[in-house]
C-alpha cells in the first residue's frame, strides 16, 4: 500500500499536492515533517500545542515559487 503524501509549499498556500501518492520531481527541497496519521489528526480549538494549519506530511518548494526565486 502506498503512503499518502500531503505536500505543502514553504512559500505559498497551494494545496494542489494534497493527497498524492508520490512527490512530483518538479518540487525541490522536500522534507517529510510528520506521518499521514499525525497530519490528519483532529485538533481541538483549545489545544495550544497543535495547529490546524499543519495539515501536511511533507514540505518543499513548488515549481511556481521556484520560478519567482529565479
């Protein structure tokens, strides 16, 4: 069974790679930051140790942000 990847860009808010099975070769500097189970865990509104904004399993630099850096 393939591992679900929830890939987010470090520079923008794109969700185009949320729920993919493999990391696209066009993304750079991708690092795994948490497991799919941890990324999908529900976060209570009163929990100050977790963030609902941390929905991703991997972080990297998307192709559009790479172009902007050039």
